[in-house]
């Protein structure tokens, strides 16, 4: 979930990081735009493909991925290039607020659509 520490954790476990939020970073400022969300995810997926084509050993995808379909493109890439996938859920247990100023209403919608299979 937003503000849970996904990017922090990603930086701890790998250097090849794919994150749609990075698309919105310009000169140190985060400028999110709903109309650019599809472009951001396509950009992140292309980055992941480049890492896999270069045979980078450890690639981290640090997106919210509340639904299985949001992970599908990455899972397809992993199968295509022979990567093993580990899914890590980073929980917010420290009452952290979104570093991206995501409205609480949007966060609630993300929580409501979160799919997990244990």
C-alpha cells in the first residue's frame, strides 16, 4: 500500500528496481497524474523487460499491485525470461502517511480491491 515502505524495501534487496511511481518523478518532485497512469505502468514494464533481457540477477518490482491482473505483465515477463518470482507484501504497521499525498479516499479504494491468496 502507498506509504508502506515498498521503495525503501526494494532498495534494500536490489538495485534493478521497476516502479511506476518513478515515472512521475521530475527534478525531485512527484507529479502524479491519473491520465498518465497507463503510460507509467507501461514504462515500468519496459524497464523490467530491459533488465530481464540483460539477465540482471535480481529485479524488484515495487508497485502497489492490489490485483492479480496488475501483476500479470510482470509474471508473463518472468515466464518468458525464466525468472523465479517472489511476492512480498509490505504492510503499514507504523501509521505512516502516503509520501505521495494520495488522498485517504483513494487509499481506501486500494484497500477494498486488494486481492491476496495465502
